[in-house]
């Protein structure tokens, strides 16, 4: 199967994709450790590493797609899904869990209409779970766009998410 057929691109779309990936890879092509730097460049531009760009990068660097995904999935920095306008992280560490963190997560999932690890269809919110945010004394807690909210109850979730919308 050809690359264009595999990616389901018309030929002109494939050429645009190749140019885009080349812009990221050319700067680092002949340097040791180039894969991570190229992936950083792609993510900085796109907000995540799209599969089609990873496939094209594998072709350009003459490495397997599996090698690229080994790197992407090893480092927490890299994303495989598009980011949201707002990042929501719900703590699932022991203290938060014992004080109702699972209920907070369920409420956030219900409010946003997505499961943890996904981005809302309108790309407004990206929801993640984290093992600990270092605020055990404020458990259960969550972080929205870098701001920590603690001692949450399920009825606080709507207001906490709305605060971020109003702040825009």
C-alpha cells in the first residue's frame, strides 16, 4: 500500500505533509539524538504529535514507527492527542482517592463528556489524571490550567471549570 493510500491523503495533501515534517526534521537531521528534538519541534508547532506526521518522520529518518512511538510514550512531555484550550488534571493519588477523588474525576468526565486522556470534541478541554500533584493536605484536588483547586466536592466541579471559561 502506498503512503498516500495509507494516510488517506490526496497527493497534494501528502506533499504538504512531507514539507511540514521536513521543516521540523531538516534542522536536526544529522545530529545525534535528533528524534527527540524533531518530536519536540513537531509538538511545539502542533500541540501534539499527529500520527500522520510520525509516520512521515519514520520514513524520512528511515526508522520504524515503533521506535518513534517508543520515544513518544516514554516521555510524559509528548502527547498523542490534540490538546485542549484548557488542561484539566484530576489527582488520583492515595490521599485524593481516599477523600473522594474518584467522584471528582467522574463528575469532571460527566461535565466535559470525555474520559481521562481525551480532549473534548470542541478542543476546549483536555482531561488527564495524575498520580499526585503534591497537595495531599488539600485533597481531593485538581489543577486547571496550572491553578490548583483543593478540598473539592462534586458540586464544586461545575464552578471550577466555569471559572476558567470566565477568565478568558
